[in-house]
C-alpha cells in the first residue's frame, strides 16, 4: 500500500492522539478510548483498508452514502477542476454559479415532474432543519399560520442537530436536552416487534390510523406536516407493511397535512428506484436528501419542494429568510453532478433494480431463509435487514438482542466484512456498484458472523 509518509504512523499512536481530541458519535467516549478506534486508511471500490493493513468489504457504503464506492477518479477530478475554476462562491445577494445550476438541472431530470425547487444544505440534519422552517413558512404564505406542528415517528431518525433530533423519535436523544415545541410523534410501523396478533396488513393500517388520531387530537388546523423515512434506516432498516403508505397518503391529503419524506438514506438508487418513495408508491410534498447525492465524497444535502409549495413560496412568499454560507457549494455541486451523471450514464441504478438488487435478495433468502437465528429478512435493491429471533414461530426476540447484534458486527469485522447492527437487526447496504461476486462475499462473510453469533445464543 502506498501511504504518504506523514500518515505512516503506528496504530496506537493514532489512537492515543484521537483519544486526546475527539468526541465520537453515539459512543461512550471513555470506553472507546480504552479500546481504541479502528483507523481507516484507504478505500477502493467496495473495500477499505485499516492501519494494520486489514482489508474489509464495506457492506454499509460508509454510512449508507458511498453509492459509487471508494476511489472514483472522476469524482476527484470533478472536485479538483472546480476548485481550480471557482473554489467558492455563494448564493447570497443575487449571485449563482454554473456548478449548482447544472446540478439542479440534472437532479430535476431524475425526479418526478411533481417537484421543481431545491434548497441546498450541507447535510441531512440541516435539510430537516430547513424543512421545519420551510413548511411553517409555506402555511404562513397560504394564510394558515397556525399550522405549525410537525408529526414524526418514534424510533425515526432525521439527524443530530436540535430540531432534526426532535423530529426524530430516538428518546435517548431527546433526553440529552433535545426537544423543541410543536413536535409530536406516533408509533413506528415495525410489525415484527409490535405487530402482536395482527397481520402485517392490519398492523400497517392501524399504525397509519394513529396519524389520523393524532391529527384530530391536535386539530388539523394546527398540523403542518408529517415526516417519515420511507423505510426506517438508523432505526433498524424497517420496512412498513404494504398497507401503510397508501393510508398515510390518504390521511395527509384529507387533512391538508404536508407529507415530508426523508430520503437521506433511501434516495439515489438504494432501492433500485431513484428515490425510495417511488418504490413504496406514494407522492410526498418534500424530499430531504443528502448522503448518496455526492456518494459521500463531499458533504451536501438539500430539501426538494413540490411545485405546489415552491409556487406559493416564490410567487407569494416575499423574502425567504434563510441561507447557509455553503448552500450549493460549487465544489460539492460539481462532485454531486459527476456522481449523478455516473449513476445515470453507467446504468447503475438500473442495474440495482434489474440485476444486483434481485440477486442480493435471492441469495439472502437462500442462505438465511431457514436459518434458526433469523426470523425475518427485509429488503429490496441493495438494502437488507436480518432480524434475530429466539423463537421464529412466536416472533420472540432475544432479551440480549442488542448485545448479540453488536457481537455479530464484531465477528463481521474479524471476518473482513462491515455490517451494521441495530437492536436485534443486522443491516447491509453495500455500494450500488457492487458486483454479484462482491455480493456473494458479503453474504458469505455475514453468514459466518451470524453462525458464530448463533453458537453464542445456543442456536447452532
Ligand atoms: N435523515 C436520515 C433518514 C438519516 O438517516 C439524517 C437525516 C441526517 O443526515 P446527516 O447528514 O446530518 O448525518 C440521516 C443520517 C446509522 C447512521 O448508523 C445513519 C445516519 C447517520 C449516521 C449513522 O444508521 N443517518
């Protein structure tokens, strides 16, 4: 491996310095410092190498974002050329630039006709911060300023900033001083865990009807929008039953509540469609985007608006009092443009839909369909979750499912594959450029990790 001299330091040296300066995400920092983080050095395609030279197949696309995989020279070239040309300018005070204009042209050529405008941000969290302000502004402009309340879902994830974490339904995040007024939550449509005796279809409808009940309780005249991920990502890669989204859409339309899809994980081909709401067959009013927009090569996000909303804001809204220094950053925009072009012109999204997606789902069924430890396999495209079950017939979950899933993830690292653990579910979301051979390797190494976990759990 060709490592620049200044990076060629001992792993312990990096870890010691890391412990001295960094607060990491979602971890007990003291415990992490004792153990030392893994130091990632290099990426190429689906593979990563750490500071010990160990190679991993990245089954999670970084954090669900490297759609094109690592080391794409066309993206680095796009960044370099834009930096040479115009490294920075902004979209304040009556200016714009070609990189952002061309990106938006391409973005809206990929989106359904129903959408017309975007507000760029640097992240998914910011997209959802902007969402709250934009939705409330929309209702002010159309003469219903009292419509302010946003409804989200328990166990939903919309980011880590104050308002985004309040929209989300992770209670442990709320407890860290993270709540804002005028946000309410309904239950998540997680049939395997909470469906009881109901069929998935009945449960899906029941969960959706909670939205209607909540709107009526709060007063439809006060409710601005409902936000949800088309499938829950960070909460466990949970697909709602098929009955869920049509009913949610009906309720939002009936009570004039904006339907806001958080496409930060689902967007840009993950499901085999360009956007996850297309897979699930509903039509949101807004889309929060980030991650796959740039394949993670640079930070960029955005809030996409329907024509109906954009028309009101543009034609009747006056000054839109919002802007970020880096909204529509030229280098991020140039990278996003190159990324979307590659996803389109190399037929990658189509390949996920027609070939690699069905292939991954098929081999997962073959390997885990009758596995004693796995109660449910959910997924589509290059996206899947394996649900641990103590008793598959009764859907009984392990009391220590969190520990087992973490253990499974650790076994995965030992075997050279990165998969994500959530409560009792193991998740995979490899780069969209994955070949069948790489998917075989992903599933085989995951099988070894799950089998090793099953032995600990007394299931093998
Ligand atoms: N919405 C959704 C649906 C997300 O998944 C965000 C918003 C926030 O995006 P930013 O760019 O601000 O992080 C996310 C982020 C995980 C994991 O382990 C998931 C995310 C981030 C980090 C880890 O599943 N999603």
